[in-house]
């Protein structure tokens, strides 16, 4: 990705994280933005504060920000894996890869499929997936 596009994504992500109260992430992202804007780190390089191009894109995916708003399937909390068949007497194990203000990223330990489970879907009876 070119530097200009990545800087714009970092700026958008910073605002989205601040709105969600993730201030530690915002401070670290500011350092990444400064280093990126000054040419001290390239788009494909990682900065010691922990931010990288891949992490910026992952947060876009988690927060469902364009152009990555539809990268992950959205399912209700405590959903089974959408890919693995439900074997009789054996539940496919799903783990929480990480949590964020609106929910969590779930991952199937069998096939590796990842999806988002949003708190806004908790208690909904239709269990439909969201689409943008």
C-alpha cells in the first residue's frame, strides 16, 4: 500500500479508536503516524510501538470501517463455527482471539475461520448476520 493511503487509514482509525475510548491505542497510533509521515518507517515495516500496516488493516476489519467493513462475517455472540459441521456429541471449540468495545473476534480452533460477534446482536432473536 502506498504511504499516502496508509496515512489516511491511520488517521481514520485514530478517530474511530478515540470515539471508542481506546486512548492507549490512539497514543501509540499517533507515534506510528508521525514516523510514517516523516519517512522513518515504511508502509511494510513495523514500528516498535506495535503498530504496522497489517495491524491498521486488522483494526479496520474489526471496527468494520471501509474499505474493510465486510471482511469478517458478523454472527451473534456464542455462535458455532459457520464452516465446521456440528458433530454429534462433540462441539467445535471456538476461542476469543481478542475483544474490542463492540464485541469480540472469534476463531474456530479446528479450521481457523474467524468472525466477529457484536454485543449489539446479544439478545436478538433473529440471529441474522449483519451486512453493510
